[in-house]
C-alpha cells in the first residue's frame, strides 16, 4: 500500500554562496615546443633527460626584435645575461635557457647554442650523418642550431646566442665569448662561472 509521509519532506536550504572553481586560471599544461625534441626523430632536438623546472630567476628575451643594423654600435653590445653554472652543468643550463626562450615565444630559428668544451649531444648526433648534412640545418634556419665555439667562423649570426662554458675558461674560450657577442643580434646568454665570464668578456673587448 502507498506510504503516506507523516512529516513534510525537508529540503536543504542554500547555505550561502558556494565556492565555485576559479575559471580565470587554467591548469598549466606543457606547451608543444617547436621543432624536433628527441634523438629518435629525424632531426632530434636535445637528446637527454627532460627539461628541468625553470630556475627562480626568470630569463627574459628582449622586448623588441628589431634589427640593429641602423646602429652598428648596438650590434656588438647585445643584452647580456649570465647564468651561473659549473663546467659540468653548463650544457643543462643552456638547455633550460633554450626551453624558456621557446616557451616565451621565441622562434627556434632565432637561437644559436655554442659550446666552448665538448660538443652538445644534438651536434654530435647530426655530425654522425656527415658534415654537409649538419651544416645544412644551419642554412635551413628553422630550428635551434648547436655548434662548437671553435667553428664560429662558419656560424651565422642569430638574434639570440647562448654559450655553454663547458670547458676551461682559457684563451680559446675568451675568443669564443668575444665572437659570440659579435654573433648575437639582441641577446647573449652565457652559462658558466660568472667571475670568469666577466673577466673573459672584459679581456675580449
């Protein structure tokens, strides 16, 4: 037989405004990085471990990407940023700087990475296919290019040059830093010992 409720059904009343999830901020998701990123692909990016979290100090690229040709004095004095790193950690620091630049919207073809010591893993991988194929990537100009600082005479200028001081800061490294400053159109980032880098850049003037 049907049940007759003896008491009126009580509905919960609104208990004040409820907190609604914030919609102004979206969850941070990894952004696709332009260009190949792993050695398994035809043109690898930077083989090795996944990029590490960004260091506390935010690295900014110049707000203006205008050519500096009209004022030659500015071409030899790009904005300088020094990222403290040991010789063993300079490559990792350079990779982090590349990731930050790409995430900030800088085009891959704007970035050149030079090493004063051993070659970057990307360069070693590409050189295994032959010298001509390796330098063809620079000519294409559509991706980050990695090269040894001693090959500065074959490297073309780019808006951003990153130098990983992954070897001793000797005369060769000093010349490499001086050449890198000439090659950088807007921003020069150097990863290594700040005191030695400043001394080397001063000696290279």
